[in-house]
């Protein structure tokens, strides 16, 4: 089998991933491959179909939902615990200028949209660097994989990655070629990498090996493939359903309804002039406008406007409205119409509980996978001998609430603390949850800052009288 052989799950899911990716990219990407998503009505030639597609509207629900939910996770910075040496790596974790936090947001976005992502850990042996680095791999570039059971446990034994590259054909002409990075466990149980690409001439387009090496740590080969899969339901190599699949399908349904609506509007929106009982000589035209009069020799001639009447267009409008509501129900919180009547806090929480639960699951799974890669990084960098050292972690935010405490709630908490019914620590915790205290501040830090600052007091009562007495003494002395 050739090196670019696709895993059966990859072949089965690639059309779905392309569909979701186009929906995220928006109108230009969707209309560029419109035949995949919108069939031509009967009797349309190519020009008719082009105009039909041009009038159709794309509703950007998919992109805005993914961006909004990703933003909800990253409204607070991730909690990352790393060694001082690795902390310096986090600002450019890929060696291409991408930080660990930015790569994490890409993982979250793709897990929601595609339901799959991967990170490969590699090592740069450049004498200036000599450090591990991460490579983010979209689902479309993970073309093959295999697990082997060892001791009753599955172990990744093969990953084939498709890497696009630009190559100069001549002085100005650039072509895209694809390299295939084959990561596998060889017959000696060692992690090995082979890189293939197409031949460099028009006559030679077969895959040829251009590089091969055995990664090592302290001159010893690795016995595992440092590649981490990310999914919406687990961290296993298998493919699964993406959280956005259902929304994407409805997004395309909206496109179809919009195309039919705009076509019907085009055909019925403009009134048509009708003249009966009069023969117009060849080449003559009837001028249109308030300054022009039509004079017909026959008294039986009639002229009128033919206009559309009826409720046929309303069915298209209702269909598009229903699509929007259904997309909002499936998680487009940023697109959801706010209720006309006031809602209790409990009703709002119940309305968003399914969305929040799914988003929290994604955040927790991505945190687990990123923590695993971060621990590998520390181990390969020589910061620890324990490849699963739990003192290092990468934890994403799972608190998506943006509700601040009301003045009445703050006053009630203050009274409870003053009456001794809750502790100052409990008061601090509630104020922090209500986003009135910076997330990075701890109770002891806040107490120290309060003690360090001078008390802010205004003259009142006895203090005011004391200040008046002091002023009188100053006047007498003068």
C-alpha cells in the first residue's frame, strides 16, 4: 500500500470535515463549492444556476457560535504550571511564533467544529535551540493511524501526517506539494520518523523518501509516539461526531431556503406591464414613466400592471426563521433572541445548561490532553524523569458565568460577614466569583494589600469636632 493510504475512518469523515470547514469559512468558501450543498432547480442552465447561487444568502451562525464558545473558555487565562525553563518555551511553543495559549484556542475551536485535532511533540536539535516544540495538526492532515495492544492496553503504533509545502518550479512559479510524515514504532520497539514527498519533476510524481530519523532523549530512542489526539468525547484516535455537526446541517438548510426565497422574490417582486388589444409594430417600444402617455387606436385596448398576490413567500420566510431559532437552540447563544419577558436567573441557567455542559466537557478534555503533552515536554526537556509528572499541568477555564453580583447581593454578604455568620474567606470567595476581585488574587494577597494601604477616612462626628478644635488652637497660636 502507498504511504498516502487513508484510514477507513478518514475516508468516511473527510467530506463531513470539509462541509463543516466551509461553513466556518463562510459565504465565499460555501459558494465556491456550491454544487456540493445546493442543487440546481429543474430547467436551470449554468447561467441560471450562477444567478441562483449569487442571490442566496449565507448566515454566519457556525463561525460566530464557535468563536463565541471558544471565547467563553478563554475569557479567563488558562492555569499553566510549568518549570522556569519551559515557561520561556510557552511564548513560542511551535517555534513558528505561536504561543501555547493561542495553540490551545485552535484546539478548542477545531474540536468544536470538526471534533478532532492533534499535537505532535518533536525536538529541535539545532545547537542554538535544543528544545522540544509542538506542532498543531488539523484533522484533515491526520490521514492514517493504528493502535497495537500491548499488555492489554492500546498503544499508538502508527500516525501518518499530510503536510502541505510550497516548492519553486522556476523563478516565479510556485506549486503546492504534500509531504507525508510517517511516525511509527519500528521492529525494535523504537519511535522512528520517515518523510516522503512527490518527485521533483513532471515525469516523477511517485512518493519517495527524503528523510528519516530516530528521535532520542539523552541518546536513547523513545519507545512511544509523542502524538496526542483531541476529540469532543474522548482523547482516543477514533473519529467521532463534532458538537457543531447538527448546527452546520441547519446552516446549510438555511442556505437552501434562502436561495429559494430570493429566487421567488426575484420572480415576483417586480410588477410586469401587460397590454392587450394592441399590436406593437416591430422595433417599437412603449416608454415607461409619468411623463409618457400610451395612446392606443382601439377602444378595447387595455394596459395594467401584473403584480404578485398571495402568501407563497411567507412559507420561505417562516422556514428561514425556524432555521435561526433551531440553530440558537443548538448552542448559538450569541445569536439567540432575548426573551421579551424578564427571566429569573434559574430560568437562564436551565436554558443554557445543555450548551454549558457540552462546552465544559470540551474544556476538560482539551485540558487533559494539553497537560499530557506539557508533561512530555518537561520530560524530554530534562526537567523531570517522570513522564507523567502531575506537578505540571495546563488547565482551561470552565467557569463561563459572566453574571456579576448586584449591589443588593454585595450588601447582604457584607451584613452576613459583619454579623459573624460567614467568614471573611467566604466573603472573599463570593466577591471573587462575582468578578469583583481579580481572578489571580488570593485571600492572603488581598489581606496584605488592605493592611499595607493607608486607611481612607473622612472627617465625621467626633473627628470633625477634633479638627475644628485643632484649627482654633492654630489660630490662637498665630
